[in-house]
C-alpha cells in the first residue's frame, strides 16, 4: 500500500523518514546547523558525509564512530554539543543475516568493540546472533563488516 496516497486522501502531510544525525546533535540540530561541513572534515574515521539538504549525517557503510568528539570541537554553530550519550542509535540485525540463513558467519560479533553481538549455539543449527541493546553504543563497527548487509543502525 502506498502510504503517500493514503496521506493525500486524508489530508495528512507526508512523513519523510528521519535522517540519522551526527553524534551529540542537539534537539535543534536542523535549525542550528549551518551546513558548513567542518564536522565532516574533522571526523577522523570518515563517518560523516554530506546528506540531504547539505546536513552532515553518519554513513555506517563506510566507517564507524569512535566517539572522539572532534566533530563537536569543530562545530562553531552549537548544533553539536557534548551532552550525555552521543546518540540513542542501536544496531539491528535483519533476516538477511547469513547465520539466520544457516550459513556460518560471525564477522559482526568479532568486529564489535563493545561485544554487544554474541552468538548463541543451537543444537543442529548455526549459531545465531544475539544483540545486547544495553551494550550496543551504536558505533556502527558491525555494519560495514557484514557481507550480507544485514545490519543497520537506527
């Protein structure tokens, strides 16, 4: 079903998917960000890319976040400020996962610096990934490693 047609019928504004924001983005990020690109230049891992509308956004397919805070230091507009956690994003593993399809693969678990992805052994089956949401910090180290592109950070 095309939700945009349903929205048109009922007079609702279309709901665009929200783009991921850089670490430590404030609640006023889209209003305060000048789109200067200094945070993109400052990011040592190359995680930040120019996204829709020129706003910086993380691209976990290319890199991970090491939470170095250099993007915050480079941000002169105040759109990025050190405040509590960097973000509330967490990894998710889809049905495309090779282990879910009975193919041996543990790359994501081996590459996770937080050890948030562990593999549970099962009798007569491949070990299945289990993601511990409390340990996952949303760094995205697992995303680019996955050969099946089954991991996303949201």
